[in-house]
C-alpha cells in the first residue's frame, strides 16, 4: 500500500526528474517560434505542488493528492501544464478519503485524471501527452485485474507510457518528419518515472541542471563571462557573426587559432552560410579585423566585461530586492461593485498601456515565452471590482490556464474571451458595449477577434524544417495568422514581405506594433515603408509596444 508520506516523496521525485530534464524536453519542440517551452511549463507546474506539499505533515494519500492538485491547478502554466494539473486533479479525486492506496486504487485514480484531461480539450489530438497518459492507464488497468501491487502496476504505467511515447511520431506526421517524440508525452512520462523511483526503490531523484550544458555555446560562454567573480583575464567580450565569403580559401579553424593567441574563451561555430565567433580579448579591433577576412559582418557586439560585471552585481542586488518586495505584495482583493471589468495578458509597456487605455483594470505580465500561471490571472481577476470579469489571454498557450479560473471564483463571474493574439484582444476590447448583456458582448467580441488578421515578425528559436523550408536558429521569420510564411535576414525586410501578403483591397486599418528589439530608426524606417506602399488604401497606426520576442506585430482588418 502507498501511504501519504510515500506519495509526497514520489511527487517531489517526479518534479525533480522533470526539472533535471526540462531542457531536453524543450528541445523536442519542433516549431521554431520562441515559446514557453513544454518542459519548462510542466516543470514549473508540478514544482508549484512541491511548494504546496513539502512541509505538509500527514500520512493520508488523500490529503497529499488533494494538496498537490490544488497547488498545481493554481500554478499551471501553458497548455501542457494545465493538462498535467488536470491529470493530478483526477488522481486526487480517485484517492479522495483514502488514508492508503492499493495498486488498483492508483490505477483507477490515474484513469479519472486521464478522463478529466481529455474532457478539458475541445479537440483532443492523439500522439500527444493525452495519448501517453491514456495508453499507460489502459495497460495498467488491464493488468490490475490480476495484480494489485502498486510497484508492479506503476512499472507497467511507465513501461507502456514509453511504448506510447515511441508511437507518437507515427500518429503525428510533423513529429515523424522532425525525428522527435511528443514533448508533452515525454514530460508526463518523466514525471511518472520520477514517482516510480520512490515507489520501487524509495529514492527521491534530485533536481539538477545538467541539461543546461546542451544550450548554445554562445549562451553558455556569455553566462560564464557574467559569472566571473575574482579574475577577468581579458576586458572585452567580443562577438560577431560573419556571412561566409566562399571565394576565400581561409578556414574557420585558422580564425580560431589566431583568436586563441590574443584571448581566451574562444568559440568558433560555423556552417555553410555563417561563422559565429566569441572571444574574450584586450584587442577587439584585431579580432574584428581577422573576422572580416572571412566575409561581411551580420552582427557585431563588444562589451566591457569588467564594467558589465560591476553593473551585473548592482542589478542582481536590485532584482533580489524587487523580487522580495513582489513576493510580499499581492494585489488586494476588491469587492465586485461594478457591472463589468477586464483583465488582459500582455507584455511590453506600450502594449500594457494600450490595454489599460481600452478599459482593462489589470494587465497580467505574460505572453509568448512567458506564460503566466492560473494563480497570476486569478489574482488579477479578484482584484478587479466587477461582478462580471472578462479575461483576454491573447495567446493560445494561455487560454487553458485562464479557463481554470472560472471554477475558482465564487463571488463574481469570470468570462474567458479566448483571444489568441494581441490584435485579437485589441479588437475585442474596442467592440465591447456596456449597454449589452454578457452573452451579447462575448459573441460580438469573438466576432471582432476573428475578423482581425495577425502578422508577427520574430526569430527562430531552433533549427527546424517545414515543408521544403529549412530554418536556422536565429533566422528572422514571419508568421501570417500563426502560419510560418517568410524567412529573411532583417526584421524590416520580413515585415514588408508580410505586409504585402496580408494587406489587400478589402482591408481598411493597419496597426504596427514594434517590439523591444527594434530601435527608433528601424521603427521609423518600417513606418515609412508601409506608408509608401499602402497609405493610399489603408489607415496606418503605429504603437511602440516594447513587447519581447516579437520584433513587430501587425494587425490588419
């Protein structure tokens, strides 16, 4: 039988196991757009449970499972995190009232979790986390007719889960083409395997960050440079990317050899198109002169590490103080006195200000690559003094987390407007009519959201291949309503191509929102390009949004 203490250790072990493997799981994501990453979201979701149960003193499996489910529900991030929390919520329902659990109890509880997760997804897709959890459960359920040992049955859960995971590429062609298994399926199996370590051997897996070694060499060296505490051998961190000139017979290893004579921490990474270089040196000019022999510069960056280190220490102390203050200051709960209120999710000061001007009481910080938890959204809902609170997630990977708030509030109604982009959220807010009822407004807001087209210019977070298109990490890419359509060398070139493909004679309004990676000069150039090409046919509005991840967001309606 499994008691509460064993179950608690098992959940902590499962959380530690995915914590250790989250980067490898992130790498299974096949779409090149930067995102919250499956491994990170699932790790943060179950880690919220660890915080909720590690000091819990009980020997009841019911109390441990319930505390786990409650903490995961509030801490859920991204669709994969929400599905994980639903699996454990069903698990808690199955163990309700039990002080100990048999193997059959554990399997039946897992079945309730699988059922809850499938019901929460409007159109379940096989070849995902749902499939892995379901097939693991079904195999264990069949075995439980003859076996009641929790260790044997959980071994079957893990073994059959691995078989199901290996089948995911056969179920989803995009996985097969990329040569990977489903990231969410890998994540849930990793948690289950961490739990098995305790059930079978009594060993709680420790959380390590060894997989950080798999990060890009540039990032690894950059982080290392920032962490030098006692001795910095060379002052200048010099980085550049060269577009290779194939007319020269010089080889990248010659460049590496030279740089090692004038500095340290040398990294030279090359392919058929570029050479990426990192070196710490006292002679950045000589390093750049050597690089020019191999082709034209695409990017150049020189930083004074001694000054950078001093500034970093000051900034770290400032951030620590801010984090401490944030942890102690939550938004106050407001009495629901108004008829309507609004909460939106957005990132970037300009975008946040825009939603506030449109009538949002609170804007939760988040978006692509920064998925807020259910608890983050819930806190803003409770701080909104309204009887009916409309929530606009503005990102498809935040909708499920927002939906979990609906059942967590009793003194006001929470209405989720499932907007998937910032432009959709803007259009939905603009159409709201205070004289109409909630049903009329939700219908009108969704109709307005669907009528707007969203273009996004960003960068490829990983190497990938879609159709005949090979995309390299760092390459500028553009998406037309979520579909990758364009690759380019600069954000402005990608923006112009994107605008040409999206704007036609039926369009009346265009809004350009620039991000934090765009300078004033680049933004001015982009505006001039659009006005020169389209000013005669559409009204063009510009907003300095300051959003991360996206160089530009283009709203067309």
